C-alpha cells in the first residue's frame, strides 16, 4: 500500500462545464423556446457507460434535511445485498450526540473501528466486531480506543474505502466480498508497536454475549450475540474468522475491565482481543462472517478471498455493481443528477442482506440450520413498513431472481415460525412498526416480475395472518387484535393496537386495508377467485376510518365514535403511526377514485393537495407533506389521478431538486434500508409504482433525457424525454411504441414486456394532456361501501321527555342523496325524528337528526346506534345519549379525563392523548360514584362509564347545582402548567359574585410537588396514562356565599387548561330515606347484582342506583315502594361498588356498599 495519504474521492462534476462541453460539441444552444415542446434538434446526451463512477458513498452519511436527524447511510464497501458491509464506525459510544445508527456520521471526527455489519435503520443495529488499528500500547481500556480522522484524508468509492488515521498516522483501506472483507493497515515507520484491536463485544446493538479466541499467530475467531432492535427482545449470533498475512509478535484479550496480555481467549458481554505486530508493518487482514458457525465463517472466507489480493476483491466488487447498476442506464446533462441517481440506486440495492453461507446453509427462525437450494440465496433484514411502498417493486424489476429469493425467504420465515414477519432482523422477529407490511412487499415483488418462489404458500400464510393470531416464541404477533378488527371492520383505539409510539388504530386500519388488497391481487393472479373477492372487499375497509365530519382519516374510540382531538404531543397524532390525520388521509393507494369522492371530487382534491404540499418535509405533527417518511411517498402522483399531471411533475421536481442532493446531508430523512433512495430512483426515472400489490406505474417528468431499463431476456423499457435534463419539465404528450397514449400511467404490460415510451417535453405547463377522468391510473372499487357516516359529537344530551338534535355527516360513494334513510337502534324510550340533511353537491351530506327521549327514561348514559342507509348498504353510527337535567354539571361534561390502563387510548385529559389512570384513581379512593369530603364539603366522583366524558374543560359553561349550597369548592386540575380564572356564582336571590378558580398542573404542581393556588390535594397518584409521572387531583379553596344566601349556579371562565370533575358542596343533612340491599346471584351462568332500595320515609323519593356494571334512576318512588334493578355483571370480577342516592323533601341519603361479583359456572 502506498504511503501517500488518500484524498477523498469525489464524483461530482461541474454541471456548467459538462453542459457547455455538450453545447460546444453540438454547436447549438441548450435553451428551448419557452412554452414549446422541445424538438430533438440537438444531439441527445449519451447513455451512461460506467454507472459505478457516479456513485458517491458519502451521500446520506450526514444530517437529514428534515425532522429526523439521521439518514444512516454508510460509506464502506459492500457487495449488492452483501452480508459483509465493512465500514467505519464513528459512533464512539451509543450515548453520545449526533446518533449514527449505521455507525458512521459525517459530522463525527473519530473512528472506533471498522465493523462488519451495518444498516440504514432508525435504531441501534449491528456494528458487529469493530476492528481498529492503533499504535503503541493498547492501554488499560482497549475497548475505548478511537482514532481521529479528517475528511481531507478520507476517500470512498464502490468497492473501496480508505482513510488516514490522524492520531497514529495509520493508513487503512477496506474492500468487501459478499460474506467477507479485506482490511489493509499501513502503520507509520519507526517507533511504536503496530496493534490490531478486535472488539468482539463492541456492537452498536445491545450485546448479550461475545467470545474471542486467538487460535494462533495469524488467526482470530469468535462470535457476538446481540439484538434489542428498537427495544425489542430479538437476538442473533454473528460468527467471525480473521486471518492475517503475517505472524503477530504478541497478543492478549480482555473481558469486562480485566485486560489479560498473553491470554488467548475471552468469553462474556465485554470480550475482545488484540494482536501486536512490528513497528511500521503493513498488515493485511481478511475477515469472514457467518450466522451459522465459525466454521461457516472460515468457509466463506476461503471461498471468496482465498489469498490477500484485495485489489482483486475490489475489482470483483465493482464488476458486480457495474452489472447491477447497469440495469438502468440514463442520459442527462446534469452531473449532480447522475451522481444522485446512481448513488440512490446503489443504496437501493444494499438491503436486505445475504443470509446464507457459500454452502447454502443458514439459521432459520426456528433456530435450526436449513439448506437453501443450489443457486438460491436466503435474505435477512427487511424494513418492510418502509420498503413495501416502492423499493420492493424496484428490486423485483431490476433483479427478479434475487427478489424471488427475498420473497421465498419471507415465506420460509412463516414456514419456520408460523407467521410472516414484520421488520425481521437476522433470524428473529422484532414486530417493529405496525401494519402487515411483508404482505404487500411480497405481492409487489410478484407483480413486478419476481415469480420464482412459492407464491401459493405465501398466499396461504397471508390469509392465515389476516384471519388469526398467536404469539411466536419471542412474543411477536403478526396482526395483534385481528379478531377485534374482523368483528368491527377497523382497529379501535385500544391497547391491542398500540404501536411503538402510541395507540395507532387508524393507521393500522389503513395499512391492513392495503395488505388485504394486496392479498386479493395475489390471489387473483393465482386464480383463487373467492379469496380475491373477499380480500378486495376488505381492501375497502379504509372507509371505516374515513371521518365524514372532518373529511380526514380518523381514529375511532372503543365505542366506535371518532377521536376528534387534534392532540399529538410526541411523534405523531393519537391514532397514527409516525404521522397525523391529514398525512394519513392520502394513504388509500388502492382506491384513489373512492378517496377522491370522499374528499369532494377532483377539483377539491387538487386544491387540498396544493395546501397539503405547501410544506414538503413537515414532520409528524404538522398537517403537511412529510416526504422524509414513507406513508407520504405516493402523494405527488395523486395529481395524476385528478387531472393535473403537471402538478405531479412540479412537485416531484421541487422535492428531488431541494431535498435530495449528492452530499452527506443530501436526503430528507432516514434511508430506512434503501426506502428513501428507492423513492428517488423511481422519481428521477419519471415513474412511480403507486399501488402496492400491482404493477401500475404512474408518470412524471423524468430528470433525464433517456432512461433505459433492462428487463431481462432482451426486453427493455426505453423512456425518452428529450430536453428533460435541460429545462423541459412538463409532459405534453406520450406515445408508446409510436401510438398516442393519454393515460398518466403506463399500460401494465410495459413493466414486463418493455417498449419505447416517448414523452414530448415542454418548458411550460400543458393543461390538456392526461386531464380526462379516463386518463387517471386505475383504482379498485370492488367491495366499496355506498355510504359512511358519523355523528359530531358522538354524544347528545337530552332532558327526560325532551328532544335534541344530533349533528350528522354522511358521505356517499355513488349513491343517490335522495335515497338516504336514518333509523335508530336504541333502548326503549329513545327514538329519532325525520333527519334534515343537505347535500353539498359532492355526495357529502350534513345536518341533524332529532333524538327523542321519553319521560320515563332513566338518567345517565345510554348507548344507541343510528343506522344510516343508502342504496343496498348501511352503516351504524354510534351515538351516546346522555339523559340529564339541562344545565347540570353532568350535562356539561365534554372531556374523557380518565381511562383504564389497558384501554388508555379512550382518554384525553390534556389534548395530547394522556389521561388519569382509573386504576390509580381507585387506589387513591376515587372510584366511580364514590362520595368524598374535602374542607368539610362533600362531592361525588363522576360515575361515567369508560370512554364517556367525566369532566368539563372550562370554556365559559354555566351549570346549575343539584342542591343550593352556602359553600362550595371545585375539584379538578390544570394541564400544561398552573392556570387560573374567575368564576361567577349566581345566588338564590338572583345576584352574582365572583370567585377565583385555579389549579396546579396535574402532573407536577410545583418543583417539590406541593400544591399551589391555595389548592388541597384530593388525591395523589404515582402514575398516569401516558407515562410514569405522578398525577394529582386538587380542590380549590372553598367559596362562602354572603350570610343567608346560597349558590344555585356557576359560570366557569374560558380557560381551556382548567378542568373540573366535581363541585364540592355542603353535605346534606343525615337522613334515612331508604333501606338498601344488594344481592349477588347467578342466573343461567351469568352473574347479576340485584339492588333494592325500599322507601321507608313518609314522602316520595327519587333514587339513583349506580354500580360498576350499570346504573338506573327512578323518580317519585312512593312510600313503602321499591326501586329495584338487577344488573348483569358480565366480564366483571372482584369487588364492585354499589352506590344508592335517595333524594326527598327531608334531604339526601347516600349509601355505598362493596360486593364481590360471583363466579358463575
């Protein structure tokens, strides 16, 4: 190796110089006439002959241009889909800033080693067995050694990475074969010893164990067991074998903090070794790896790098890449575009990774060793939530044999473990992210030509996972909650649909709808028509989370109502995985035509897209495009569906030219194992696979004058767009094999049979081509429902014997507005009147439905369902009817402030998805309907059922007290800090007075937790729903009315960070009105609680019976008569509180008893 310090390789060229050269050579101007189609008058640029020369491995190694800071590309060499991806790790510890999950980050200044495995993922992963050359003594902490470096002395190209280490003057060079790699360390002459440190336990991932053995003076072997991807419980073992070209003069090992010179072996989660060579040595080391055994690593090394000719290794690597990158040849005038394109294509073909040894053996998901058929590989590490959207199609188009093996690898995961995986790492499930994304990934690969795998078995596994669920050995479940999903047609906001960040029922529904559609497409291709029809219909279940009130995707509560809070503190909005309602609204790639109807038609959709794309990389919490994350990948091509293809080209141009640049900070987000890179490749080619599970390719203006895709067997897709690389950015017409084509997507045979696609390009918008409805890419509408509907809000409060309007929105899909019918399924005494709905002309109806309550209906919450029908379809709209006296505190409840810990998604006390834990409240004594005292005043804790409003968020409401009182206090808490306001009390003589209402923050009122604002602590809990913080309920200092006066009503201030659960008032005189008996019993195998209140007073009384399993109210119970109800206690266990409240002329009596629900056989 030369002692010349390596300079960083750069593949950027002067665009101006290149363009000028082309112009001078042609003797022509490059500027076309403005607004005209560009004629082919100048010599078209040549197709790239050497795509490898345009790859810059430093692209994407820095800071993303968006919300997520890491891109996570790495600069070291790898073969296509290589097992060995030898690259420098600059992340000196996982605790330091500027995270580099792939090991390397351009802003870092030190290298901790050159490790074998890497992945452009968003969590700590791989980085196995870093090898670091140093000089001098290894010191007391060899595992902490690092070497500073400068980019001025660093270079990278396909097949080779080199760097000069400044701390020591060592020059290092790396090369890689598929399962093995070569490292050359050229130490400075004279002086200190030359050392090679092998940090067996130095993985970036969590290490469970490591072994290392210095077998002889030239051989080091060992293993590392690591895992914990994104906090999951996966583990895998990587084996290695290192061979050197010369004898070491000395060696040693360490385990933990014990350093042992001369000891040849170490075993533990802190194991490593070092070898000492002569000063000034040039050491060649080659390393092989395997997931099967050390012997497998040796065999891989012997087969791929038999000697130490690393130049040959580099040349073989470049040849392999030249062949694969050459599957797409482009011609353009902009050198940066060429660099970005071929670098992105390179990044698109690094993952998944070869998992078989050279002899075809691999370790399966059952822990056993399996044998791949000769000529086939098995692959690991699928970032399927990211890659199913477009990367899988690209890999299948360019490398159908490899993609077939990838699909078969996923099938065999299911064969071995019982279930298709989600984000599998090595040979274990992780379950990272949500959806069922390996399903559309496999279906898309099949659609784009990967056919050499067991598709019938794949389909069987897909159907199994879409109809049943059971955990694997490490707890992974393919579709957790599938029984609930099949019952309801959507995933509600319950714990079984919790993702990595929050409960994400809405996005799971959208993702599973796509997966089910993909199952239907694969089934149709395989001739299984019944399965195809069933899953085509399930592919339309996206409609079940389309909220016609907000006209966005919407999460649904456990009771079926839509979650309307826009709270989204953290990484996304409640109900959505890494995103929000507006971003996920567009995720209906299988039925864009239906979505267009739901949003008001083509013109309305185009206007809404314009607003949505006003920002391009907004992150998960803003209602704008986030192109740095995968769910929005297909958004630019939606304009192709609504008659504005010029906007598709404009938006793609804006994204590719501003957010993707050939530089370290040159991508908008995490590359996610090539997902971002694959998106760019499609966009730059002028094509995009818009519909997972199909071979649809939508069009946009390419960045090149010509794109030629080798489809194999002599077929090519030849896309010609003269002038595209020099300013003509609009499509004004298309011909295919010479015939005019008006569609904004290609004929579907093109992806398989090829053809010549000629795009007429213009420098100005052409608003005539591709604008007809028939020109849009295909949508699939089989199984679509004719109607969706929702109430806003899902709760209507009605006085006994009264009526109130429920606001309703209805969206029709092809049905006649005149045919809409509304009925009700409700308890006796509750009905509906004639609806008053108005159509806006797009099939979107809004208006009211009168809800009528009989005089004898008990106070409290009643579940009802409006049945909205149109055509042959109907939909049930959940509606809770609260029968309550007008103006009462219960009638004003509008916030669900409490929730069970197992169903915390129903609560939203702080508008950010957090709430009080019902269990923690119960531990503190605040059970539903329980009576308490604070400062000599009594209050009743709300008895609202789970998921129903139980508190008032103060926005100026006026409430009447149940009983006038001379003293009162408010029970509640503040959110987002301490807040206060002025309440107005109305006295029994009609006069008013003011009193302050203020609460401390519900999580931490002060630095030491002591109350503020004169509050008393009603309850302090050690947790809340949302995190492990403390939680408080407070009472304000009492207000005392003027002497002789009593408070009859309160008007709250408009301070929406203040929340009230109850009003504490003077306790009623101790009276005896009723005798109470509670009798637990079993009837027909069902537990019941029979509650009887016998009136023993001289006058009529009103009686409320409240239990943990139901409630009922009685009015005017005569002396000697009974208020009686037998409550079914299905599903309840353990203790249940029963509270009876009787009110008569003598006062109020409250009796609470605790009973045990019987176990009934």
